């Protein structure tokens, strides 16, 4: 029997990168997955991959800064599948600049998606989970937030606003975990490091320009900063999300698990 057989899951920002890897691994483990993304065509492509592999999925447009859209996604999932077991707040953005050159737009953009988006979606999700009975393990639901190594290590060059947004995600994770533990809603986070995604490709270019070096030089810095000696893959993160989404993590809540190859240890 598959680890998540009979479970339902929603993943934000699931059209590419870490979100895509999470959606695919949860589906492979037996979950029915709502693949959500701002780019609906990308979400549909991931949905089609899941269905082609024998899984069950739906693709839905979701701007995580729009709580009405989040509500519609949850309603759609519950109407079709009966309940919501797992929700992964994965959607995230970044920009880069020196602190003195950051704009209020940079601040608002990162905070609105990374922190406020996690709050808005989680609020809708928790309201649904509180209405449903516990599963066979006594758990009403699980929320897993994609934070970042930058949510623990503040000395991330050119990312002060992003760092602040991810620290906020970790604080929110702990606050929610404490408040809803008695209701058997588990809330945890994963903290990736240097993950090879389209977001990282943009960051490599930005950081190279800000440092006045080549993209290869910046990538070399990332690898040198990672004791395991390579860039992280989206699948490295997704495997830990699968663990937190499964009965193997029934007694874990309020944690922020480092998945960064040793680049930050605490």
C-alpha cells in the first residue's frame, strides 16, 4: 500500500521547480493532488504528468495573494475528493539588490507572496481542516511550508527583504503549530538551500551582476558553501516534504527542517 493512499493534497506554485517535484512525489505516494499555480498552463502540464503515471490530479489557477482564489481551490478539492489532508505552501518569489538600493516594491512583492500568501492560504486551509474528522492516525490535517535556509541564516547577500519574508514564514509556522496542535493539525516547514531551479538561474545572474563576477563564479560559491559538494535538486526537498506529509511524521509539529546539504546547521 502506498504511503499516502487515499489522501488529498494541495500544492501552491506547483507548475515548476520545487512545487512540481512535491506534486509529483505526493502523487507517486498515492495522494490525489491539486496542482495550483499562477501559470495555469504549467499546472495543467504537471497534472497531465501525474495522470499519465496513473495518479489522480486537478490543475487550478491560484494567486496566493488572493484569498478568494485560495478559498475556491479548497472548495473545489473538498467537493471532488471529500476532504483536505495535506497542504503545501510552496509558492515563492525573490528579487535581489543591495540593502540601500532595495525599493518598497521589492519589499512588498517578497512579503506579499512569501509571507502573506502563506498566511492567506493557511487561514482558508485551517478553517476547512477544523471541520473535518481526524483520519485513521488521529490527524485532521497537515500544512507544510517551504521556507528557506535564508529564514535561519540572515547573512544572505542582497536578500535582506527575502530573508525577512522567510523568517516570517518560520515564525508563522511555529505560531500555527502551537495554536492548532490540540486540534491535531500539524504544521511544519522545510528550509532548502541552493536549489537548482529557474528561480536560482535568475538569482545567479543577478548576484553575478551585483558582485561583478561571472555566473560560474557565483555557482561555485554556492557549491563551496555546501558541505555535500553539489547544488540541491527540487527532488531533495520534495522527499522531506513527503516524509512530513506521511504517517511517519505523526508526532512532528512546529519544526523547520534544514534540507541544504549542510550549508546551515542548527
